[in-house]
């Protein structure tokens, strides 16, 4: 039985990946009186007098909503809220496994940004954090921005979890290749959620970033750019170069792919600078097969897949980011927190090598280290 069939069998057998388990046992009348009526009324009164007490008396302090509209699920596209549920359940499972946080899938039957924003605001009293997931660009930017004043951390993980993991890997890849971060020219294929966030988190640390979408290199003044790509054009491509992905790669130090499979060839890699760094992270098919990249001379290769070395996986970032933020009741996850998380992840690899530039998700201490870095960055 192959992996696909095994997964189908597992989910059918278990009927989902998560369940609700009580923290308080109810075995007799006294237990019932404490957990529910009449005792619980005192808890409600305490919260009514001070709304902040909800953090002390309820699940809010350790609960995250995993919110999607099903419009950009993994590599499957716009498959809708019902089909998105297994992925959101899986994400909730990872929150519990790695960070000890209780998460629940909220799959909304709308793809209207205003309705999603309203729904999250209405749900917010229950949750300590909101993880936006698999919402298509550019709506994901609008939705996340509109929710930043909610008073609890709201993060679109496809953007920022990915960006943190990429930057961590890039810090170590540069060391291994004997290059300075400040001298790197980075090409990013894909200007959607992940690509935009990677560019924004990385641009202050490298020489230049060249963003490429399906129509070619993004530059200031290019026709047809939406607001978000116009903003990207301002902080990238300092020379305002036009051209194709292959032309962008000529002389570049780093290729980061967050787009789709089979866009890059070995001949394209040969155009890059000495000791090319290749992060081909499209799933399940990367922008260039690792063996093809190696034939092109790639010195360091990372993918989003677990069956190759150097898996760039946002599970390295989001559990610790949310755990740290919730523990200090942070109102939002800041750029400083994300940068601190990336540096901490990189530092967890004591002796970086071409096939080990980033920790694995099951390496001990990852979540604790990222959580600590988040709390320290918050001051």
C-alpha cells in the first residue's frame, strides 16, 4: 500500500486527526458543580468584571483558530472549505504535537474578504491566536492586515512561517558556501503569499532580491502590477531589470522557488554565480529536481519535501512563534519576533554543512528555542 492509500485509510479509520479531550474530570456531583453549574457562574462573574480574566480562567490562553476559506490548499488550489478540513485538522494536530497548543479548524464557507474578516473578529473572544491558512493571494494580505488590531496574534503562516524557515536556512547556506549575506543576490520565483513574505523579511539582509512571477521579472513601472506587487517592486530589483526567470538567474547567488514545479533546468543553474544555493520548495514537485540542480552545479540544495535533506518546513516556525506570543499575551507577532525566530533556528545547527543547513522538525528544543526568542524580542 503506497503513502496516498495509507493516508486515506488512516483518516477514514480515525475520522479526523484531532478530538476534544477534557482537562477537568467529572466523576461525581461535586465535580459537576465545580465544572458546570452552579460553580461556573462565579467564573463567569469574574470575567464579566474584568474581561482580561478570560485568559486566566478559560481555554483562550492556549487555543489557536486555524482559519481557511479553502482557496489555496497545499498544491491543490481552490478546493473549498470541506476539502480543506483534513489539512486544517493536520495543522491543528501539529500545534498540539509541537507546541502543546490546542488548535481547531475553522473552515469558512465564503471567499469574500470582508466576510472572512468579520467572521474572525466575531470568533476572536474564544481564541488566543489566529492562524490564517491556505487563503489565496492577494486576499490573504488584505485579510491579515485588517486583523492586526484584533488584540491577539494573527498570522498567515503560508507567508511568515515560510519566510522564517527560509531565512534561517539561507543564513546557514551562506556560511557553508563562504558567502556574506550582505553580498547575496537572491532570485525568488513566486510573488504570492510565501514569496512576498520571504522578500520582505530577507531584503534588508542581502544585496538585492529579484522577484519573478508568471509574467517575468517584477520591476517598478511594469504594467499590470497589483498594489502588493507594486510594493514589492519598490524594495526589490534595484537595477529595475526586466526579463525572464532564466535571465534573472544569470549571476545570482541564490534561487528560492515558492511557485510551481519544473520551472528551472540544470542549464539555468549553470548561469548562476559560483557555489549556487538552490531552495526549490514547490510541493509536491519542486521547481527543479534536486538531481537536476546538482547536475547544474548547485552547491547547496533545499526543498519543501521530507524525502530530501534540508527540508524548509514552516513547522519549524509557527509552533514556537504562537507558543511564545501566547505565553506573553502579545497583541501581535512582529517583524522583530520573526527575525529573532529565524536567527535562532539557524543557530540551532551547530556545524552547518551542505546537507544540514536547518534543523529538522523533530530535533529536540526547536519549539522551546523559537518560543524563547519570540518572548525576548517582544521585550
